[in-house]
């Protein structure tokens, strides 16, 4: 059987030898497993739940402070003991009655920061949500790259294994011809050298795959052996300008949303410090207290009391020192104003960075699509060359060394094409994740026309 049909069959399946019985782990399953086992994402989820709870709990800000007090006391005289206050010795054990007090107080303080509290809670919740989303996106991007690298590694291993098998057959054939006196020792030595090269190449790609797989299992928590989905066919894109993509999707990206959330929080902080500096604080306090005891007859009488009644107070605190330039409150307000300027510049920085990133990925996709066309043509030429060389070898017009060279060139051309397909796929994923899209959405939105793919 010719090597080319065997290679194309294996490339279509993209399954390592002996892997037919292994379960297939899809990309989505790998991403889910990685997210479930990532402790940083779990921490972000806990923080998000906490901020959601705080954002909905307005009572912690506006509920008055309530307190309840109470006390009960009594006295006792023991027989034969002289009272330190005089009166002689007590003939019997006597109780001096009960005294008790109770009270309830409620106080409420209003200050300027309470006007911005609800906004701060909302912004904190959004910040926690963006942090969670960013961490998940990072996991998704990393796992996607590693996953398709594993798929490509399987293809490289199959190519290298085919090359080693054909090198073994070529060496055996050359050995037979050498023993029959058809070829000289040089041809035998060349065949043996090529065989050792192919064995080493196979071990190299297998070792690389083992390292990749170990790292992937560690990141996902997957312990069993598995195989990946096939590397999908390349889908050519016809993208608009990076500026158009930025205008369309820039504000929806987590990077820009996070920067704008930070800016909004800084602006809210500036408003908070301004109100604390200039707005008086109001304190309202209401309380009820009662203190009394049993009468001389040992019975309790409500009207036998020393204090009983309702009390209240209203206090206004005007921060006069805050109006003085250079005071601590004035410095806090100025610092908050500078924080707003820094946050606004960070928004601009994130916008510039995002636009440059989109430009790089668009450029990479364009270059990869050109490389795909070049490597596809090279693979087709290498295929034709190998077929012609094999026919000439069978007719005795080409040597085994020339056939091996044609075979090696074909395998190299096919591996280059696979590498170009992988680079193009990962560039598409990178751009899609940057824009907040899935790769399927990107391909559906911007497919290349037939003329553009020719």
C-alpha cells in the first residue's frame, strides 16, 4: 500500500494507533473540567456570591443601631454580722428587696457617604463578576490552545510512525538487495541512517506529546487516558478592518468593561469624599429607660421608681475643618480626584491595547491563511513527486535513497500543512476570545467568499 493513502486515511481519523477504545474528551468537556478544578476560579465565585449578597443588603447601611439593657440587684443581711453602716447585728437572714433597671435605645446617623453607598455596592458586585469572567476566559483560552496542540501532536505522531515503518521496510528491502549484490554498502548505510533518523523523530514527537498530556491533565483534573476531537477543517475568513472590529465589539470585552467599572468606582469614590468633606452629619437618638424596685412591703410597684421615661436627641455635626484647604479631608478628596484621572487614562490604555491586539490577530490570521494556501500546494506537489518517484523506483529508474527522500519530503510537507492549520485555528480562537465571541460566531459572521479562498 502506498504511503500517501495511508497518511490521508489516518489524517482523516486523527486517532493514534491503539486509541480506538479510548473515550473522546471534547473541547467543551475539557474546559468545564478545568474550570471545575481551578481554585482561583472557585475563589472568584465565592467573592462574587459575597458581593451579590452585600449588594442586596441595604439594611446594613440604613438600619438604625438598636440596643437593649437590663439589670437586677438585691441585698442580703446574714445573722450575727454587724452591718458596716451601723444598726447592730441582724438576728435573721433578711433580703433588702430587688432593684432593677431596663432600657432600649435606637440611634441613626446620616452622612454623605450613604448617598453613594448603593452605587458602590453595585460597582463592587460588577467588579467581582468581571473578575470571575476574566479568570474563566483565561482558562478557556489556555485549555483551547493546549487541546488543539494535543490533536495536532496525535497527527505528528502518526506521520512519524508511518515514516518509521516505511524506513524499516526500505532498510529491509535495501538489505536484501545488498546481500544479492544489487546495491553497494553505501546504499545500505544510507538506508540504515534514514531508519535511525525516523526512529529518533518518532521518539521526539511521542516525548513531546507525553509532556503536553501531563500538563493538560494537571490543568483539567482528568486522570484517565483519552483522545481528542479531530482537528477541524480550516475555515477561511474575510475580516473587516481592526478599527471596525474594535468599534463593533470593543465595549463588550471584559478588558474595557473592567476598566470602565474601575473608572465608575473612582468617580463614585470622589463623590463620596466630597460629600463627607462638605455635608453635615446628622445623628438622631431615641431611648426609653426605667429603674425601680420593690417597696418596703417587698412588693413591686411600677410607680416606685427612680427613673422612668422617654428621651431623645438630635445632633448635627458640621465638618468645619474639612473646608480648610490642606486638611486631611481635603487631601482625601484631592486624592480621589486623582484616582479618577488615573482610571480614565487606564480606560484609554486598555482601548489602545485592545486595538493593537485585534490588529495583531487579524494580521496573524491573514498570514496563516496565506501559509495554508502555500503549504497545501507544497503538499500536493510533494504527493505528485512521491508517486512519480515510486513508479520510477518500481521500474528500476530511481534508487531506494531517492524514494526515501521523496517520502520524507512528502511527510514534511503534510506536517507543515497540519502546523499551518493549527496556527490558523488558534489565531481564530484568539481573535474570537478577544472580541467576546465564539469561534463559530466569528466564522459565521465573516466567512471568506469562494473567490477569496482560491
